[in-house]
C-alpha cells in the first residue's frame, strides 16, 4: 500500500507485532531509563543508534512487541512526555 496525501485509508497492522521507535535526547542514561519505564511490561530491545557530530545528542532504537494499537499509542505517549526524550520517531 502506498501512503500519500491523497490516501484516506489507514494501513492495516496485524497485532501483536514489533514496533520500532527512534529516541533522541541529550542524556543517554535518561533515554535508557525512559525507554525501560515506557516498555517495562513488554518484550523489548534497546540498541544504540547514533551520536551527533558535536556529541550533544544521542539516539537509541527501541523495538517493542505491542499487542494492540492502544498499547503502541500508550508507549509512544509515555516516551513523548518524558523529560529526557527530545524527539520520538
């Protein structure tokens, strides 16, 4: 399925599934803690991704097994609201 501005249809996602989040922040330990807190009731994997050129920002990849769209959205909200996370992709 191709998604663009003219598409009104949402993609169909079969649950449970792996969902990938990229987490960006300026405190790597804080990002790790935020990820562990948000995904604590789920099977997940957290790996290093990148460090900015000046070493001010870090990114980590969080892969979580989610059971439903509600589950996925709750994890996203927890990550997005956390003080140590600057951006969730």
